[in-house]
C-alpha cells in the first residue's frame, strides 16, 4: 500500500506546524548568536559547513558504502548548481548583517516574501507555470503588507530601514534560489539531497571568504558558549533536521498543500521576537503581518480542483 496521502492528516499537520514554529524562531536564534559575539558572515558560513557535514553523514548512513561517491558523481547540473549556491550564499550575506539593524520580528516578515518572488520568477522563466489570478491577488496583498511594514519602520525612526531592506533582499535571493532550481531541468532531475548539497556546500567558501574579508575571524574568540549553542541549533535543527523533515513531508503529501501552511512562519516569527527578545510590535506591523500571511496563503494555496 502506498504511503502517499492526498490530504494532510493530523500527524502530518502536527509535524508541519512544528516546522513552521522552528522556522519562525530562526531569525531570533541568529540575533541571539549575534548578541553573544558570533559575527554574521562566519556564523552563516559555519552553519553551512556543519550542515554539509551532517548531510553527507546522513547520506552515508542511509545509503551505505559508496553513497557519498554516488551523490558527488557528475550529474550534468554543476553550473546550475553553482548558481543556486551563489544565490543561497547571497541570501545569508544580506540576512545576517540585516538582523543587526532590524528586529527579528520584522526580518521574518521581510524574508518570508520569498514565495512571492518565486511566483513572479516562475511566471517569467518557467514554461507552463503561469501565475494564476489567485496568486496575483496574493502578490497584491503581500506587497501592500510590505508597504505597511516599511511605513512602520520609517515612523519608528532609527536605522531599521537598512536592516529591513537587507532582509527583504535576502527574501528575494531565497526566492531566486528556488526559481533557479525550478527553471533548470537538470537540477529538477537530481536527488533533493544533491540540490541541498549544492546550496549548503557551495555557499561555504563564499561565506567564509566574506568573513575573512570583513576581519571576523578574531571575533570568534569573544563568542560566548550560548552563542555557539545557538549556532549549533541553527546547524542541527534548522539547516539539517528541518530541511530533511520537509523533504520527507513532500514525499508523503501534496507540495502545494504543504506550502500553504508557511503563512504561519511570519506569525510565529513575530510572536517569538516579542516574547523572547521583547521586541516592540506596533498595530501597523500586525496589519502588515496579516496582509503578508494572507498573501502567502493565496500564493501557495492548492490549485482548485479541475472539473471534467
């Protein structure tokens, strides 16, 4: 009997909501690690390094002897894979410094504009994936919400606008990474683990080089044990466990129905920033969240059933 489901059942829904909660507090964990002395570029680079090692270990454990060699074998997707690695690294080159300048709550909202960049990108670059009216309405709601969030930052004063801009750029790079995968037939033909390896492993030299150019290596000596603990959380729980769990869910449930739940991530992110970091949450920011969350729901919602 096939384990594939047409609908998301209670166990699958519980796992999915748990993932959204983990992803919602990701920016909080990054900001806490920054506060504890881990510099932005090296924090991102070390996270990718550790996640790459864990991914290869998991492939070896799952596939046995020769599994890593098979995964690393030429697949014709090297250059598209390098493109995704550069885009993936660029996301973190924008996100981590941005989190120094804005709140985790606001950053989560801006980073999770990624689904809208994906919808635009595949509409323009992927044949047969034209934007629907529902997705177009989702884009309108989302960008109205982003306008509210930007206005909230400008009213608050200070330098948050630059952090907002960087985290919005990070969301665009994240969306661009997904579009690059979807637009490449060669990448779509390889195993998900290989696609993830291109992104994680390929981003390591870019991020570590950025850390070196920024003079961050000496700063590691001043990082606290708590900072390293938050980096371990990002590496093990977010970049390894949650991604593999997501791929497991995709193997059992319709991807469109899964993606529709991601509107919960900025909701959890806003709550985590307020509860853990005592970040201020204005009424205008809540309105922005509602618009963006509803836009995500529209863009990622399952397509309507076709009638005969």
